[in-house]
């Protein structure tokens, strides 16, 4: 089986945008590939500063792994671990930093964006982020990385860094290929921006049915529909877009009812909440059960790190030999 690697920052409880955009894809890749999924806590440190900020890391890792497992990531089939538990990645990051021209990093658009977003904390980690990301992937000699179109430039940079190492020291790392995912863009409850915890426009997977309903009631709908008697425009309504995912059977009916002003937005939202709650009920049940077993979660992450380390040690030894840091065996 070919190997896939993907990492995600520990952002705590996942929302339905994460689920539809990434996690479901992670789950299905398990059928075809040897999958390595990593919670990249070291990357998170590039944006966290101070004791209070980092105190969120461990709880966020716990919440995230619960959602991953509840959604169907299988620790028997995939390697699930936390980045910092496999410290070889930090050593490889340093080796790769020696072969990465500074100019490549300075031109990365996300670096410039981050500088604007956190001008009070422009640390080296922000600049070196793509180098660490490359180390994450090639440490496991992953052939594929699941990415959306918007992440292709990042992967291209990882490929360039791997290629440069190979050119300088001899072939060591496969250049990772993109496994393009056609994930739907899930807008947040504001109906304008991508669903995001940071923006507060999300619906958590683990929310209770009542919380889900309350969140959906805050959703923006068709701005031109001021009264129930006004015909709606479902094509511009985010509630309708969520119906497309969670209530596809009744889509035509909702469309014509909205266009004919036969359904009000409140009832339409209630219907959506009901369907989301129905779809997520098994996941939420599994999550509740897993949350009662913290020792099991701890053990599976330790076992994941052990399996990841068995691969990473070999790769790092090879990279150190090639760069003259240790003698060839
Ligand atoms: S009835 Fe539904 S689809 Fe139509 S505008 Fe209201 S929330 Fe949107």
C-alpha cells in the first residue's frame, strides 16, 4: 500500500466544516492507503505565546482525537499520533533548513499573511513553517498528501526542498504527490466566510442536539427575504447549502417551498438542525463512549508514536549519514 501523510493543528473540538472538508476524506483514504495522521502541536506553537496560550494545547489534542476516532479514524489501520511525541521531526527539520534557501521561505504568501495577523509575534517558526511541514511529510517517505487546490503551493515547496536534498546528497526522499480532494467549501453561519472556530461561525460535531439547533437559528439566510411571505432565493442561502449536504432527499421540496414562500426560515432551520442531529447521532454516541476511556486514548497515541518512530528513526539515520553527521553503517 502506498503511504499517505497528513497533519492538522490541534484546534480542539472539530466543526462540521472540518468533518466534511477533511476528516471524512481521511477516513475513506484508510481503505486504499497506509495512512499516517498527525496532530501537529509543534506547528501550533508558532501562533501561541505564553503560559496561558499553551495551556490550551493538551485539552485541544484530546478533543480533536476524540472527534477523529468518533468519525471513523481507525488506530488499527492508521498511525495516529502527536507530532512532538516523535522528536526525529525536529532533527530532520534542522537538516532541511540547511538546504532551504531563505528566499524560498520569504516569498511564501502565508508567511506574509501571518506577519500581518500576529505582528507582535513574528517568530522564526513562522518563517520555517514550510520546512517543518516538509520534515513532517518526508520523514515518513509519504508518497501522497491529501490537499485542496489552495494548498498546492505549500506542497510544491515541500517537493522542492526534498528535491534539493536529493540533488545535494543523493536520492533519499520521494517527492510527495498531491492527493487532490474535492471537498465542498463549507461556509460558516455568517454565510460569507469559510466555517472556522476562530471566526465563531461554526457548528461543533460534538454539540448537543439543542446546541446545534441554537447555533443554526443564528445562521444568516437570504438577505433579500425580509418577511415569510417574500419568495426566497435558496441558491444564495447558506442554510440551503447545508441542506444539500445533510438533507439531499428533500432538496427539491425545500427549494420550491422557499421559492414559493411556503416555508419560513425558522422552520427551514429547524428541519436542518433535525437532519444534522440525525446524521451525527452515531458519531456523537461513539464520542461520548470514547470520552469515558482517557487511558485508552493515551495508550493509542503512545502506540501511534511508537509506530511512527519506527519509520522516522530509519529515515533520520539515513539523512544523517548522507549529510556526513554519522558514519555510514
Ligand atoms: S426558507 Fe430556507 S432556504 Fe429559503 S431563505 Fe429561508 S433558510 Fe434559506
